[in-house]
C-alpha cells in the first residue's frame, strides 16, 4: 500500500470520529495542542519578550491565528454534520424523487463514505476538494467550500467533473493547508503590527500633562482609519493569492468582501482598541489584540471560505450529474 493511500485512509478515519456525536475529534486534538502552545507562551512571555521581542510577537500571533482558524473549521464541521444528519432524515417521498440517498442507519452512511474514498483512489487520487479551475483551490476554502458542494441534494460533486458521490454523514475534513496559511499570515504580520503600535505610542504619547483619553482616541482613530482598511484589503489579497488565485480573483474578493468586512470591523474594534491603547503596555498590545481577535479571525476565516465558494460557483459550469446507484 502506497504512503499516499495510507495517509488518505488515516485522515479519513481521523475525520470520522466525533465527541458526543457532534464535535470532531481531530479538530479537538488540534485545538488542545494549540492551547498548550499558547499556555506555554503565556507562562514565559516576559522572558521570551526580553530576549527576542519581535520573534516572540510573531510566534504568539501565529499560534493565536491558528487557534482562530481551527475554531472556524470546527464550527463549519459541526454545522455540516448537522446538515448531513438532516439529509439522512428525509422522508421516502424525497428518496423516491431521487433527491436524497436513503440512509436509514449509520452503517449505510459509512458504506457510502468508503465508496467515496475508494472511487477517487481509483480515479488517480483526485480529491473532492479540488476543482482545477484556475481561480484558487477549493481545498483552501476548507470546510465551507467543500461542504457547500456536498450539501447539494443531487448527491454528486458535479462542479469538479467527477462521479464521486458526496458523503451525507461526514463533514469536510480538517484543512491543514488552510491552517498553515493563517498561521503564516499571523507570523508575517506580527512585526508590522508591533511596529505600528510602537508608532502610535510615540506619535500620541500618554503623559501626565496630556489628556490620556484624548491621546487614546487619537490612536484609535488613526488605527481604524488607516491601518484597518489596509489590513483587511491585505488579508483578502494574501489569502486569495496563496490559494492560487490571480488578479481577477483578488478583485472579485475585494469587491464582494471588503466593505462588509470593514463595516463589521468598525462595530467591534474601536471599543477593543480603546481598551487596548488605554490600559495595555506596548508589549502586551499585540497579544491582547490577537487574543480578542480569535473570534474576529474566525469570522474572517469563515468569510474568506464562503466567498471562495461563491467564486467557484460563478466560474465553474455545471457538469453532467451522474448518480451511482
């Protein structure tokens, strides 16, 4: 047995285990590992910061970004598991019309999942996540992209020209490539954010003679009016390019997602940054933002993945839908 085949089977087995039938085991293990790393960094943060401040920020930001994306993938996996359970409960009328497979027990669902793996092993290893359409890998959209196609009532994956039936019980697998992208993005952005916070501290110092609230508000205004728009645009650009997208894909992503995301940013971050700039020392400002930003980065992760699905649907024509009886 080849290593590629063995690794796919191991990954499938890992992705098929759930805690209380809801929480994916593999996702939970990854979160525990990430939280252990975060706890280690927290315990020795001051010592690490004194030795290598920028590197400490980079590693901390990468770990927290990884936690955020893992949370996003876990949310998507749990949602899609519920959807697949819903499909299994469809009545006989829907089954008779060919809309849903008739899964009356878990064994039937597992048999279908085995068929999925075996068929695309015979097909040369092409996974249901890949499209080859030139606008970016759907596997980079991870949970949302894969699940949106698989939740189609036609029980086929027509958009990628395969005859692999969609699994109706298993959620999309954990996307390690996407996790790596988010951690790498946080790692690379940390020096820029750190220098930015230092710049704001120097430009708008809080002294005994100056108004502390006034200086803090100036920092918040500068951060939200300058850094936030640039940062959001840069995030979607980097993610799209690293997923394999070109200039056109970047333009579509920014056109569809920039303004809604910026509006959401203005609803959350001014208040967070007000607390951050007023109460946190400079060395703790980035870790504080990154910690609070776990929920925000999870939102960005889900948003980025959802938009990838829309781009795929817009650019890939429907292929003939073939059912396996």
